[in-house]
């Protein structure tokens, strides 16, 4: 879900304003609301991305290519001498 941050910020500010009015300190309430809303919005974005990744089948189909980092594929015991790990493509 791409709308995680705006929804979280809106809910956080609404709760913050209510809290600020109840405590008679609106500035503190809005500040806390923005902080709580941003945190919950980022959490919603992260959980939405994890669900989309799981639904799509993992890492987007990037299976294969590049060097392996296991020692059985390379014939050495350090695992790091197989190459540079594939690197990026393009110029």
C-alpha cells in the first residue's frame, strides 16, 4: 500500500491535536502526533512492501547471474575468492 505515510500522519496529527487540547498544550500534542504518525506510517509502508514482495514471489525474479558466495561452488574454503559478487550492469 503506497498510502501508508499520509494515512499515518493524518491519524497521528488527529490524535495529537486531541491530546494537545486535553492537556492544554496544543504545540506538544501536534509535535507528538507528527512523530507518532510518521512512525506508524513508515511501519505501514514497510508491512505493505513486505506483503507485495511475498505476493510477487520474493526478490522480483533476480535469480541467477553473478558469482556464488559458497565455497562448494568455487573450490576454495574462503568463499570470497569466487569473484566480486556479480556487480551492477550498464554504463
